[in-house]
C-alpha cells in the first residue's frame, strides 16, 4: 500500500525577521505572500482531499496552514504540539562534521535527543493511523525527520520557508521524493 508524508515549512516569520524574540511569532508580510502562493500551487502539486492534515499550533505554522488551504480543508486540520519547533537552537544540539564524509560519533545534546524521540514517537503514531499525511511545521522538525530517515545526526540542510519535503512509501520502502521543493 502506498503511503505519503508531506512536510511543509511555515512562511517567513517575525522571529526570523528579527522583529520579535517571541519564538511563537506570526508571519511577516513576506510570509503571508509565501503562504498565499501555496494556496495557488499546492493543489497542482498534490490532491490533498484524502490526506490527514496536521499543523503545529505555533502561530506561524497555523497561519501558513490557514492561508495555504481552503476554508473547508482548514476546518478539518488537527493541531499537534508534537510537531512544534524546538525551544532551543537545534543545530546547536548537534555535533556537525567538518569532513565531507563524516565519521558517526553520536554526540548530540540530551535536549536534542529528547526532541528527536518525541518527533519519532508522534510521527510513528500518525503514520500507523493514516496512509497520507501533510504536516505544516518548522525547519528544525523537518530536518530532524530527515535525520531520522537517513539514520544520522551528522546530516544538516537548509529548509526554505513554505517549501515541501515529500516522502513516499511504495513496495515497503520509504523514498525521499523531494526536499525543499518550492511548489
């Protein structure tokens, strides 16, 4: 049976712009425009009619979700605290390699280990209950899910605002179909 997981990062936020220190910030004008573009392009990328849609409850993710979906689809969104951004700088909790071919040393902070374990547990529950899932979330969450998928905390990448990361499971194998895709 085919399964899908689509992760969408929120639009540009006030916290990113440096206009607030509140990590539960709202979208900026730029973020509102980015999320509005998703409203027009996301339906061509994927028919979300039979997807279970989840959003982080943080303002920037909720606002992105509300602007990217029809009113009817937004009314059925499930808000899950498990997919909100970490309360710490995720990259600071990792030991990232200097070499292109890193040796796995497993040095990560206990704070990050707890964050990752929470995401892993919540994601396992969601994927066990639903075949097709969309999650409006945050860069740190998406990068953590990518690390879980590739089995290494030495992996790090840039996740752009309002980008799509898409996993598909066919014939018992999960494949990463797209990373950081702009619809």
